[in-house]
């Protein structure tokens, strides 16, 4: 891709367009060109408007630049893909039943038309007997779900609200790159993808010499190695753990270290199937093992040998860091031929490190912690934990139960100032649920999925009042420490009291810590937990998958679950196309050549309310063997005006009506994904991402969804932290933006890295 294409993709995620050299200088009397006018009119059909500075910049752009930007927007919005569903005019039920499938199955067994049965044989090879499916209502085979036609158009201009695009230039993109590199919180999939694109264009800025987040440093190091800047990359990887993460990221695309055997077991689970003859779990595990086999070129071996040789820490300390992943390190040392390099001149420190590591001539800090914990020496345990504040934070709650809340918090407070704010915020968010024996705790393993955790056994030793006091003590510790940091920041940079405006909606958006998304938001960015008001009476879910793939069987399912106030549940899915207030467009189980396939679900709020619906959960699943297809796009459309469904072919996609959409990234390892929840009574959709391992919607645990929603609602919000910051700096809150010196709006909150930098 050209630099313009890369930067346009990044800018579009921030509701902007990158114009670059044509952005400056701008004059108020700049005439609008015919090409720019046509471009703006085209954007309006797609649901975008332009601010005045952008309009004036577009007037300076040559036609080729506008064409390139148009092509990128068309690709992001999927305008050139196949959006035809299986059923034509699918808002009217087809009347198909399980009996139709059974009759068709036996008709094909006996030979169909060859046996003299009346009916029609389709291009896919299946025979559809008379009296079963009404073939005039289908765009493909209703029996096998294979599309037999495609649609190369979409609807446009039906949206009731334009998303305004602003102007970005090189200085803005460099500021975005700086914000991502210096973010004090882990980057989600969208931010990681934007960082990679920006590094391709601008490279590593010279003024960024240290990156606090290790995962971000690894992404930057890979970009530097690609540019041949090995020494700068090595400076970003100062420990063996960082080097191991880099090697694992390059080999697997995963920033988190996951044991190979875990990935093999996970591949087996993903490729298991309800129908035993379709089960390929053993073959998948063997294929994953072969995929993870290590092989390095000589240049890679020498590069890593130099990095390890240059590590600035004692050999025993470095070997201790390598100990938790000892098995992986042994395989990597062999594959990289590090033993051979250690015998060369100038690699003395590498030779010493390998000698200490192989002879296990080191002691581990965790071993000391386990020892004092086993002998029940509380004071020694607190002293040992205080040596490493990060590990202390991760063991804080259980240590409070084991040693006592007061001495534990006293010891932890002494070292809390050395911890990043994101870790303190995670403790604050988790405390209320962790100390509540009746609340459900959720765990999200690195391989995807969501699991419920039982309460800690030692919680039963304390009364409900004591547990509540422990939770309150954590909240107080967090508030005191954050106030101290904000006051110190105001003193260091000599911040004078200001008037601050905080948009009320920011109090409903949780700070993005601990909820790392594995989907990419190409058209805008929203923090998980953001509530989006519904504009009209209908919501249209959509899913598109198979882009760029050859025609093949690839069954992805779009579904929704309707939870009612009386406790009953209805599901709208491939096995139940019609439910209360919901209609499905038909089950496609194969994708046509290169352009993919689409499914829809239409939701009617008035019907849902009359039917007693409480909330509706939006999901997508991989019914086929494997995980949710990378590149799959899901989202929902919403408009105050009616949205068209073609009676001729059923196409129902209109980019101007899209309220939110996400694209599944390569790093996703889950088989199912919850991507939103509709609160029927409030008329709001909560954007969230909850992976689960079910092959169908029926394997989704509704209690896990409720627990995640409750946890998101209990998290510290962006507005709360801004208010705390304003109070600590003695700023005055105002209710009118025009009266403020600093304004924090919803648009500002859509930049997660910038929000984290300002608050944490």
C-alpha cells in the first residue's frame, strides 16, 4: 500500500481524513473544485460529512489523491463485497421447516430427478423436491446454504445522521504515533494495527527512546528490525523476557507468551465438531505443532545473540527471568544456535548467561515468596512482596485474607507509588466483585473464551461486613494515590487552576483498562462499555465474511438471544429464523469466490417491548471447524428513517446507516464472539467484546454476559477520573463548554491512547 492509503486507514478510525501536503496553507476564499464537490457528495451517501477546513483542503487535492482516498473508504466499508443474503425479501418469512430439510435429504439419497421425483436440481448438485422449499425466495441452495449468485451493490444515503470528518496532516499523524508509543496502558487490536501502519510510514521517532508498555515496545522493535535498525530494536528489549516475547510475536503474531502445548490443545478444541465424522481435533493439533516448529536464518541467530550478549543485568538475574518459560527457552536456544555463538570471540556475557541458565545456578524470587507463605510468616511475606510492587499488586487481595487487611495495605501503600496507575485502577475495578461471595467473577484466558471463577475459599472466614470494609479500603487507597499523583503533576508542571468542562456522557464510559479488544474498529473507535442510543425503531445486525478467499465451505453464523423479563429466552439463529421482534436472513454455509457472503438479523424495538424483552445479545460464531474467520466484519445499522431490504435479492447493507462495526483480527483465538447488547427499555446498545468457545449460540452462558455488563457498569469511568483530576488540581468544573479553558468531550474520549495518557 502507498503511504496515503495507510494513513487514510488510520485517520478514518479517528473520524478524519489525511490530506498531507495539501492541507497547508489554507485560505478562506479557496474555490471548491468539481472533483472535490463530487467526492463530498459521494461521502454523504456513505454517511459522512466534512468540516470546513477539510473541505478547503480537498479543493487543493488532485483527482488521483481523491480517487485513492475513495478506494480506501470503499474497501473499509466493504462496498465492493457481496452483501446478498440467502433469502430474497427476507423480512417476510419463507415458511421453511425442518420437515423440508428432511424431505430434501431423503430425496437426494434416492437420486432425486434420476429416480423420477418432481423437483429441480440446483447448480450445487442438490435436488430440491416439489412441495418443500420455495426456490423463488432463495439466492442459493436452501438445503446446503451455498450462494448461487452475488450482488455487487449496496444501498446508500438512508442514514439519518452524518459522521463529520475532520482534517489531519502529518503533524497530527506524528502526534498519534507518539501517543500510541507512549501510552501507559496496553494497546488494543485497533491501536496495535494503527501503530504498525504509522511505523511503516514514519519509522521510529528519534525523540522516543523509552516505551513503558513492553507489548508496544515489541511491535516497535519488529518495525525497526524490518528497517534494518537492529541496534535501536535491541535497546527496546532490555531483558530476556522482552526478547522472548519479540521472537514469539514474530513467529506467531501473538504478543502474549502462550505455551506451545496450550496452543495445540486450543487448536484441537476449535476443530472439534458436534458431528463426529467432521471432528478434526487431532489433525488440527498436529498441524499446530508443525506450525510452531522453530527455524531461523543465520541473520536472525546473530541478531538475537548480540541482543542477549548486550543485556545489562547480572547473569543470575537474567536466568531467573528465563526460568518461568524454561522449556520454551531451551527450544529457542537450540533453534538460534546460541551455544555456537557463545563460543565466539566477543560473546563472553552470552556464554556466562547460558552457563548459569543450564546449570540452574540461580535462585527465584517466587520460590522465596512460596517458602515464607508456606511457613505462615506474615511479616516476611509482606517484606518479600514489597521487593516487587507489581507482583504484590497481583497478590494483594489474597494476601489481605491471609495476613490481614490492615498490615497488608500499610505495606502496599508504601510501594504503591512505584506502580503504574493502570494497575491501581485494575485493583479498584476488581475489588467490589472479588470480595463479594455472591458476585460472579470472570476470567478471560489468553486463548479466548470466558470462564466463571468461584470465590476465594478464604473469603468464607470473614463476615460480609469485613469483606465490604476490605473493598472500601482498596477504593480509598486508589483515590488517595491518584489524588497524590494529580497534585504532584500539577506542582511539577505548574498547572494553574482552570475551568474544565466534562461531557456528562463520559461518566458512562469506563476507562479502557483490562479489556483488551481483539477486533479492529476501522470506521471509528469506541471504548468497551460505551452506550450508543438507538435512533429509530429498527436495528439491523450484519455480518460479512470470506473476503479474498476462494469459494469454499466456511460457515459463520450471526445470531441473537432475546432475554425476557419473565426469565424466558428466545433465540434468532440459523435454526430459528423468526423470533419475537427478530428476523434472520437465512443460513449461508459457503462463500463464493473472493467476495464473501453476508447474513442479517432485523430487530424491531416496538415488537421487542410488546413481547417483554429485557435485552438482546448480539453474537457471531464459527460453526465450521476453527476460529472466527479473520477479516470477518460484524456490526449493526440504525437510522431514524426506514432502511431498505431489496425484494429482488435481499441486499440490506447501507454504510450510511452503520452505527458501529468491527473486524476480527488475526490475533483472535475464539470460536464465538459477543459484540453488543441491546438494552430494550433504555433504547441503548452497549458495545462490548466477550469471546466464548461455543460452536453455536446455545453454548453461550447468559450469566457471563450479565456479569460482564455489571463489571463494566461498576468500573471507574472516564468522567470520574477527570473529575478527580480537576479536584486535585483545584480546577473549577463548568457546565457550558464555551466557558471552559479545557473541554473533554465524547470525541476526545474516542482516542483511547490520548485518554490513557491524560489520566494515567
